[in-house]
């Protein structure tokens, strides 16, 4: 289990496979273990790098009022520097997408392409209210009701949630992870989301990196309208709708993996 001291904290990271590097950045409260389906499929063609964001998984949780998106982007850049990776394809999901965009703004030479999944440049009122609700309620619930009742209705589609076996299997897998996200970490990451929201519109218009904006057709947390607005901001971007909801990287991982691999291959040419 590799660790490195980066930007004053101990960061947990992993690498798998060989080839063009691809960095996977997780969303709010999510550990890097959530990229299991992507690591398995990407690593035969790519060197896949995952890491736990500050406060989550096995990475340190430093004391702070918030974890700014710029700070977490610098953490991502430090992971690449530690591994002596000059440039990488960067894929970010949800909050991880905002970190990926900030990485491209702050460290443009590190980013070969961007795949921005279930994310936003400027979230709407319902999205921001939901983040605040999670921040307020996370510490009041035990892990199972927290995930099953607070998070899952926003992450997965009605079809997924109607399949009790699949829901129970997903809950069991999440609860088996030995490093649950603490309330303080979610609050600090959430505050970073709220502070970043809508502040980088001008900078996003200046990006010149190839970008693929992906969103679930049934995403009710960051609905397709947010991704359409994001794709309109970034000059070299295109929009692709994926089956599923906010968590399509897990619920519809085959469709997502095909789209991401094809996009990275197109950037090679």
C-alpha cells in the first residue's frame, strides 16, 4: 500500500498497469476504491493512478475549516509529480470533476485530456442544498442508513433502486470498506465545493485541453443541463450522455468505460 507525504499530508495512492498514464479523481466522500471497475478495464492499456483525496480513505484528514478545490487539485498534481508523470489523461467524477478542472487550470502542463463525469461549473440551487444537507446530516446517521437512505437515492436510478438484491449487495460492499468517511471530512470537502461553485467560468473558457463531458441521462443530482452548460464553456469539449444516474461509473460502468477508453484513444491520434 504506497503512501507519500505530499503538501504536508500522508497520501494513499495506487498504480496499476503500463502505458499512457490516466489519473482517476474521486468525488465527495468517495474513496479511490470506487474506481475498481475502471482500474480493471483500463490497466491493460494504461498506467492507472488512483488516490484517496484528503480526509478520505487512508489519506490524512488535516484540521481545517474547508478543503478548497484548489488545494485538492494541488494534491493531485503532487501525486503525478511524485510518480514522475509529466502528463496524464485525467478523469474526475462529481467533485472529482471540479478537482480535475482546477488541475487543468492550475497545472495545465500536467493534463493531456479531461473526462468530466457527473460534474458542473455552476451548480443549481437544488444541488447546493443537497450538499448542505449531507454536510448537516452525515454525522447524525450510522453508516448503513447514511448510505442507503441519504446518499443512494441521489446516486442511482429508479431501476437500480428497485432491484433489492443489487441495492443490498452495493450497501454490503460499501460497509465492508474499513475506512468510512468521517463527518468532518465530508463537511470540509463540501465547503470546498460550495466555495468553488461558479467561480471558474472565465478560466474554463480559456482551457485548450481536449475534454469529454459525460453525464447520466437520469442524473437527478447534477442533471444533464449542468453538463451541457459545462461543455459549452470549454472550447475543445464534447458532451456525451451515458445510461444511468449520477453514479454511472458504477451502475453503468461498461458504457462509461467504453466511452472513456475511446476518448483517450482519440487523443493519442
